[in-house]
């Protein structure tokens, strides 16, 4: 039977090394079981926030009279030293380091001796890891928000640069009505605005302190939890210790928000892939964001957009994976919860690439105004033709049907709608007069849609101003 690739020998030896929780264990742990259990390979990136949490906890212990002032100083100095070691890549993970929490505590004790062993008094890795996640998440949300803002800025720049270009609008991917290209670019701005709002709300919900919940029942020491929250810049303290150590709602919410954000980027990617095909030719992607084919010399592939579309599937998968991991957990902390980190970190890492790549791609692409213009089909003014009849007093439903008959005629005669002789219009209804040909004017069509949110140039100008204002650009 195939076995998983083992850790290098040096790491395998960890099973014989003393563990922080080793007291009640007589026998060694199976090397593979140890490898299976350990999370250090992926949770070490929590080190910075773990140290932050530990500093606050040490101060809390001092305030509660659990440790002496000199011990607090030793602990704070030691933690500071560990920060420098990590920063300088001089922190060496040891075989017995199961996770980031045990690694830092082990090093602290090496540096400051017995005082280091007092840091974990009244605390559990269960409330510790939940606290780390809250702190990490708050920083991560800010980074993602900034990256979204960059994409929003690129969309605004596009809508300003391409202002005035009229393009076929599509529903069901069929030509529908003329719109300003700027209006279309902005249609991808607003979903990102909502994503940012969701992230901002999530930040508030993440700003709750689990520390002080212990393993699950709370802590017997008189720790001032509000003080801890204030030390860590969190808004409030968790109201229930059992819930506090089990709660991964913000991770799930993060993965959902990320999924929806990715869906928005993926939809835009799909449209851009389509528009960049030889058949459409509406846009030309910059060489910087495309790749060639190893076989076909003529190819310029929109790989970055395809990857965004593809990664979106993976991100959605991580959300459903976490929800499935959470749904059967009986009470408080279960080790299943360790499975929250990989999807969280991987999704964050994906977004940190997807967003700036999209921003760069948007700014560097070229719009082919000529191709867009020549693709405009007068048939997309059929709604305007119906409105023309409405202006002559014909009820819209009837006007819709009459225009339908005119279109049937134009298709039957193989004559474009706007070139159909007046007599053919008249044969359908006497309300048509010579001014019917004035309807076939794309600019006039869009200018009429001048309500807020519409595609008229004035309305789109207002929209750009609003977008800039709300996005803080
Ligand atoms: N590495 C663990 C995690 O990420 C930390 C908490 C471990 N708690 C425990 N009781 N074993 O969830």
C-alpha cells in the first residue's frame, strides 16, 4: 500500500522528543501520527499575532497577580526577542514544535527560563488560536480591501478613458441594447463595492476577544478580559467560553465573502476572455498578462483571466469544505477546527494575487473602438422603435408586436432594419412616418436613458463621481 511521503529524518525524530503536553504519556507517538497532528507547517504564519496575544496575556496575568513584575518583564523581553528572530529568519523550528503556539512557548522558556513556563497559566491553545485567528483576520481583511480598491480604481480609469464608446449590451449573450462601454466597466465596479462593505462588516464581527475562555470553561484567574481586548485593539469580549473556542464563523464568512468576490472577478474574466477572442476583437490584452502556446505560434492566451476563473472554483470549494468540517462538531473545541487554517490562508494568498493581476490587466488592455463600433447592430434599437410608436399613442404591448412584425419583414427580405423602405414599415402600421429613420441613432438611444443608474453620458458621469466618492478614490 502506498504510504504518504514521510518528513525528512530529522523531523521524524520528533516523536522521541519531549512534548509540552507529554506528562501523561508513557509511550511515543507514531511518527506519521505526529506528522498528521502537527500544524506548524502551515500555522507558523500566525507567529506575529500569537506573540501579540501572548504579550497581552502576560500583562493580564500580571494585573491578576499571577506573575511578578520581573517575570512579566522577562516574558515581554523574551517575546520581543522571538519577534526579532522570526523577522531575521533566525527562529529555528524544533522537532517537538507541534504548532506555532508550542514553538513560541518552547523558545520563550529557552530564552527566559522558568518565567516562560508561567505564560500559559489559565490559557489554552483553544482560546489562543481563536484569538490569533481574529487578529490575523483583521489584518488580512485590510490588505484585501486595499487590493479591491486598486481594481476599483482600474475600472474607474477605464470608464474615464473609454468614455463615449458605444457598445452592444448583452443579455443571454445576445445583442440587446446599446450602452456606453464606461457603463459596462462600472457594472463590474459596484459588486466590488459590496464586497468591500461585506469585508468591513466582517471586520467588526471578527473584533471579539476569545482569550480568557481557557480550554472551554473559562479561566479561574481574575483576568481583566476587557483590558486584554483593549490591549489587542478588539471591540468586545466573547460572552460564552464554549462558543468562543468553537466559533469559526468569521473564517466561514471570510471564505464566503472571498468566494463572492472571486465570483465577481471570474465573471469579469469570462467577459474579457470573450471580448478578446478573434471573433469579438473588442479588446486586446497586453502581452504582460498573456502567454503563448508551446505549439501554435499565433496564440496569445488569456491565462491570467482563465486562472482567476479557475481559482474561483477552488475558493468556493474551500468554503464548502470548511462548512462541512464545522457541521458535525459536538461542542467547544475539536481538532477538526485545525482544518480552518489552510483554506483561510490559501484563499487569502490567492486573492492577494488575483486582485493586483486583475488591476494591472485592466489598465494595460487596449480597447478596439473600431471593432466595437462596427459590431453595433441597428436591430438593438428595436426597443427604441417600439418607444417611437408609444410616443405616437400606441400602447407598448401593441407597439412591441408591431416592431416584431417589422423585424420579421427585414429578416425575410434580408434587409437591415434601418434600411427597410418606408413602405414596408407602413405596411405594418400607418403610424410609421418618414421620421422613423431618426430612431436609428445609437447616441440618441443611450442619451434618452438619462435616469440615475442609466447609460446616458450625463448619468454615467454622475455614476463615476459617485463611485469615486464611495470608493474613497
Ligand atoms: N493547532 C491547533 C489548531 O490549530 C491549536 C489548538 C490545539 N488545541 C488542542 N487542544 N490540541 O486548532
